[in-house]
C-alpha cells in the first residue's frame, strides 16, 4: 500500500457510510460520465463504478495512479471495466474537451486536497458551462465560506464566486477519524449544481469578476471606499449606490448577489466599468 504524502494533502477517506452518502449525493449517475478528483486509494472510485456509465479518475501522484490502474485491471477487472485512471493535475485537466468527448455535461466528485481547494473551485467555476453537478469534500471552514449567506461572518469573495455559478448546499460533516491518516480539521461535503447566472443578471463575466475583486478587496472598508480605491469618482459611486438601493455605509459582505449585480450594471452604465477586460486569477483566500 502506498503511504500518504503530506505534501499532496493525502488524507484517504475510510468511512464506508460516508462513501455511500457521497455517491448518493450525486443522484442518478447511470449512463453518465463522472470525473473523480483525487481518487487516492480508490475507495469512492470502486463504488462509483457500479453507479456510473464511466468514471475518469484524475490522480496527480504517479505511484498511486499506477497502483489504481493495476488494481482495476487486475483483481477488480470486472468492477473497474468502466474506470479510466489519468495521471494528471486537475488544474491542467480539460473539462471542456472531456465533456465534448462524452457528449454531455459532466458530473464531478472529489475529496479535494486542502492546500489547493480554492484553485480547484475556481477551475470548476471556469468550466461551469460543461459541468452538471458536483459533490465535493473540503475543509469545514472552506465549506462554511462557500455556502455562506450575505451578512454572515463567512460570506465573501469565495462565496459569491462559487454561487454565481450555481446553488450550493452543505450535505454533512466528517470528523478527522473518518480518514487515514486523520487530518487536523473536520471536513464537510457539499453539493454544487452548475447554473451560471451571467445572462440572468445581465452581467459580463470577466468584468463582474474584476468588480468583485475590487469591492471585496478590504473587508473592513465600506463598499464605497473600496470602489474609490479602484479610482471610481465619488459622485459616480454615490449615484450608483442610490440607484441600486444600497446604503452609503454598506460593506460588500452585506449584499446579495442580485444587489451586487445591480450595482455593477449601474456603474457599467455610467461608464465607470468597462467591458472586454480579462479577469486576473481570483484570490479567494
């Protein structure tokens, strides 16, 4: 058995009931293509094989990937006949190409390594148009931020970025003892149904993401102060806030997606925000 590598954030799920609950959270996968992020020792992969039409497991560790390939082509050949192991970093994986090859939107499942959770969530958000739904396990504190509502302690840039790409809901939380080796934190499983809201809210994606980076830049500052720091004139900000029904002293973390979208449209209409700019990578920490 390959020992876990701490630098890759390898904490292998060993709770059989949790594995069944994760797969149940995906819903009906029969005949569908499922992408698994970080299969580890294959606990979820094996169960998925009997539920899905095809499983593509993305494993960055070449030793683990080789072990999984050997296992599913050997003793578990009958179980693993619909499983493909790819030795690849999920951040380099082309979800759009995989979706085209499958002829459908993809289902995603995974126990995400804690050290690259935010980049993976951003990668999935960027691939949202070719994804159907995902059930993901992350550190509990990250799940709290992903699923947070406006005016709560955890609501911020990560919450808005994820929820702009579809609704999320926490499913259940696991203690460290559910893993080998046990991590130092609890883990939460959440479901994400991909339904990007750009057209619905009349937004330009890249421009709005740039706008979000500005308004959430400093949480202690008001929305108006963050916009002024982005060199938008005070009178334009004041008019846009009034048009959107936002208090002049409001902070970004107090506002729902729809209200932030209204403010962006008002600023864009005034000429304070331009279209066509490419959004830099989001810092969602």
